[in-house]
C-alpha cells in the first residue's frame, strides 16, 4: 500500500471519546515494550509518528492515526507492565475490552508478541478476547533480527502452539530494524480495510 499521508488524530480515554464516523480501523495491541511504536513507525515510514521509548507503560490511551485519509491505525495501550498498580491495570483492561467488544469500525487487530519469548498470560487473555468477539486477528512476532532465522522459525511454532492459533491463522515475522515482514503486514491491513 502506498502511504500518502499518516497523521496523529487524537488520544481517546475510552470508547465514548473515539472518533465518530464510519472509517474502518485496524488496531495494534501487545505488551509494553514489545515494539508496537516501532512497528507503527516502520509501517508508515515515519520515524517518530508514534513515540518509541524504553519506558514501558507510558501510553495509557487509545491513539488514532489517520492513514491516507481513508482508515485509522489504532494504537491500544500496552499491557502487562509489572510496575503498574492493580487498579490502573484493571482500568486499562476494561478500556481495551470495551473497545474490542463494541467498536463497530474495527476490522481487524494486529497482536504483537516478542519472537524471543513465550507469550504471557496477558497475551493469551488478549487472544481469547479476540476469538470471543470474532475479531479477525494477525499475530506479528517482533524483533526478528534478534534471533537467527532458524531459531525464529522454531519460536513461531512455539508461539502458535502457546496461543493455540489455528493453522489457518496468519502469523508473521517482523523486524523494525530490517523491515522484514512489512509488506506482508500491509497486505493483511489492505485486505481488512478495503473489504
Ligand atoms: P512499545 O512499548 O511496544 O511501543 O515498544 P517500542 O517500539 O518503544 O520498542 C521497545 C524497545 O524495543 C525499543 O528499545 C526499540 O528500539 C526496541 N525494538 C522494537 N522493535 C525492534 C526490532 O524489530 N528489532 C530490534 N532489535 N529492536 C526493536
């Protein structure tokens, strides 16, 4: 997909603050520090559209980016950051689940997991919600450049098994450093927003 424009639009504190209108949306979710901002920046070839940082848990809002004035990429709050109080975690969980359960514009979700690690209970919970709400899902294994090709392929099988992904569910290896996987991800997004 050719990106002609990519702009930050708004940060929403909850479902009722999300933009009105019927534009399709593709959301991104994952643990804090999984590489979500890096993926977003890489997808749209803008170095600092979504701020990348080593401070996990900073993004606590639902961030909307307008792409080609045609659809939104939606950055959901990163989850699983250990130092966050339980009360705050519960609020994030509710915000994310509300969005997944009730946002009609949502066409699909990209779930990010780190290719080096076993998916966590939070990742499993997220995938469970997505199945429950019948949201088309693409799982992306990030930071592929940190492993050898052979090891990365092995870990994909481990991730598929751990999340209980059906054989037909897409799982793509990605690196924000090399750009590996970018075109495949765009193909899935394009299919979601154009159909
Ligand atoms: P977020 O919290 O999910 O938005 O994660 P960030 O995009 O801020 O990335 C967290 C850290 O991982 C940063 O230090 C990034 O530079 C690093 N990182 C993200 N993606 C990649 C990748 O594909 N390869 C490598 N080597 N590092 C990455």
